[in-house]
C-alpha cells in the first residue's frame, strides 16, 4: 500500500467511528434462515411490500356523467312527446332513435332564460295535466290519453294565440325543435343516405360531444 493511501485511511477512521456512535441503535435483522428461509435475507413482515388493493368505482356507476338541464320527470315527458310527434316511419328513425330529447336538453341549457323557462314550465304542465286527468305522469300515458293533452296542436295556428297561451307556445316550440333535431341527427342522415343518393349538405348533422 502506498504511503498516501495509509495516511488517508488514518484520517477518515475517527470520522467513521463518530458517525456510528451518533447514529441511533438499530434492531438487529432477523435472518430468514431462523424461520426456515434462505440464509442472508432479512425477514420482512407480510404485506409491507404489497400494493394495497383499493376498490375503485367507475364515475358512471355512481353519477350521471352528462350535465342535465331537465330533471328526470321533465326529460321523460320530453322523450314521450318526441315519440308521439316524430315517430319512426318508412325505415327512418324517429325522435326516440335519434336521441332528440337529449339534444334538446343540451340546447335548452345553452338557450336564453325565457326559452329555458318556457320548456321547464311546459314540461311540468304536461306532467301536472297527466296526473290530474289520468293519475300518471305524461311518460306513462297511452297514445290516446296523450293525444287529449296535445289537442291544442290540432287547432288552427294563430299568432296571437301562442302569445296569450304559454302552454300552447311551448307545444309549438317543442314540436318544431323535435322535428329539426330528428331530421338533422346522425341516425336520421345515415338512414336517409341508404335510401337515396347523397345530396349537398347531407353529411352535416348535430352530434353529442362527451
């Protein structure tokens, strides 16, 4: 050994000894050999190195992932209204198959307050009238029962009538919106393109963004 290396080791020995003296006393390791395992390996209590298995529930199973504008009763009434006003026909989807009610739920939420209130009040009125006349919500009525409540739509159109009757104004607006939402949906456009040659703008439709 060179003289320089010997001197360096002599200088570092006191520092190492002091560091060991200052360090807290540690419990001696229990060798796995004492428990019947291989020699030279420390005995690790079971579970320390295991990753905890924490159950995770998907958000869709605990809450609705879509921000709704209408409550469940209102949305059910709107879906029933779409089923009656725009049924499927001649191989083309209706409002139900096109998801028109869900689109109008989104559209109403982005609309001005007067339009939103007209929808909410109109849907509440539909459910209230259904309960008063038939003892059920509007979504649970038969086609004949619902037709009685929708009779204002069969009257001759008058500009002043919708101004004076809020329920009639709602029915007229909902009918027009359900027709547009259905005819401009992807399911309707796809079905229509199978029956005739595509025309200009036939590839444009509304589509939900999640």
